């Protein structure tokens, strides 16, 4: 069983920045990928950014240039740096870990990000 735990959410004014952290209970280099998703109020969960085992990154088109995903393999941790935040970025942000077999995805419980106008 893999556990992932997010932290770093909070209340920020529009234009501000936050950095989210996700710590996995296993070596993240042993998995297929890790990713950040978000779920705005009343909407479906959507991909924010993904980082593969090899380090390649994928972003939602609408977030390119403002959000950056990175990792620290030694700490089994990924990060999401969010800049120039907008009220529409308000959501619960989730981290996931996908096993190398692609058969299992483990989710964290989420961290709330609220951007005030």
C-alpha cells in the first residue's frame, strides 16, 4: 500500500503564489509517474501536471507558464509551484502515484487552495 500526503494549501490573494508538496511512502523513482490534479467546487477533477519516471513533464494547456511541477527523488517528494494565482484556481488539489505496472493509482486526501479576488 502506497500513501501520498499533500500539504501546502491555504488562502492566498489573486496574483500570489503557493507551493504544494506531496510526499510518497515509497521511492517515487520506482513508480510510473506522479501527478497533481485539482477539483474546483462543483466540477470534475482535472489534470494539472504530471511528471514521469524519466522526469518528463506534462501540463494542462491552460496552466502552462504559471504552474511548475518538480520532484526530489531523495525525499520521495513532488512539488507544485503555483504563481500568478487566480480565483478560478480555487480547488482541492490532489496528488497521485501510479505504479510502474500502471495497474494501481494511489491518491492523497487533497489540500484546499483558495484564491481570493
